[in-house]
C-alpha cells in the first residue's frame, strides 16, 4: 500500500496531466482552462504548463464562456493575455486582448511569484489565437500556448 502511494505521489509531482488543464461544461457552455506560468525549467522558465512556443494548444467551442485560471509558479513576474493570430508580437497591453476580459491584470508588468488570477471572457469568434505572457520579451522567448476557437466543437480540449 505504501509503495502504491509513493508511486502515485511521484507521478503527481512529475507534472499535471493534459486533462487537468481543461474542463468543459456543455450545459453551461463554459470551458475552464488552466495556464500555469513557469511550470518547470522548459524554456529557462519562460513556459506555460511546462511547454514552450505553442507546443500545446487549447480548443474551445465558439460562443462559449471561458474561465482562464492563471498561476505564476516562477520567480519572475508573468501574465497571460489572449491575442489574435499565431505569431507572438513584440509587446502587448490589455487593449490588445482578442476578447474583452481575456487577460490577467498587470499584463506588461506581470504578476509576482505565487500570484493567481482568473480571467473570464466569451470566445465569440472562431479563429486561431495565442495565450501569451505580456511581460516584454517573454512571448518572443517562447512563453505562449495556442488557443483555437472552433465553430461546432462540442467540448474544450488541451493537446
């Protein structure tokens, strides 16, 4: 029994599964996505959910409400903002968010270590987007994930 507990703890400590980053509520037309900044050492800490340069992507149904739960696990300040397109820009502000409310506070300054924030927005328009860190240089350093808003999708995914 103790051996099984140790194995379970080791697997948990090694990183969260993809399923733990997204949940869907089709009845409420709401997707909850988790964006953890600086999870591990990938990209020298400039990563989201332990991956860099959009290596993973969320898909959410068009027209659904999205709850983005953000946490900064790193020592540097980080933020999250959803932008239109597939190429990270040099700099962004709250005004560059693709949807109203699709950003954490302090986009350019970033939130300090262990800070958490929740951003709520409606994924109103189908298309390709990025979730980037708005701290200057971080997105260009690879700190971003993909976000696809898809007409006709039935659930949110992360892969």
